[in-house]
C-alpha cells in the first residue's frame, strides 16, 4: 500500500464531468484507490462515493489541508502516478 498526502485545489466549476473522469481514471487500475480526509473514506472507483466526497474536498481545500490518497494493489505505483497527474 502506498499513501500520499495531497493538497487539492478545488474550483467552483468542479462538477460531475471531472469527477466522472477521475472515477474512470481510477477504474483503469486493478488496485484499490481511496481518498481520505479526517474520518471520511471514499472509494475513488465509485461515482456515488466521489460525488459525496466533493463537499469533503471543498472543506479540505478551504482549510488549506491535504487529503490522503491510499492505493493498494499490483499496479499501485502506476495508479498513484495517474491519480496525482489528474490533479496536476
């Protein structure tokens, strides 16, 4: 398992389309991909989970705090590269 803390700059135009693309990106990999912030943990391969995570990412962004990206599996390195590149 690899973990990375990342500050995510959330803009007001974050809507279903970018979230759907993020879910598609995470789903390309066999590894499990989770986003965590404080006591909330969401599966990045779940569109419904990620839609609820938007408000959590907004809070983290507003507080200038980082979220944890946790990836576990055989292609976790590639998955982490792709997920972090998505936010770059």
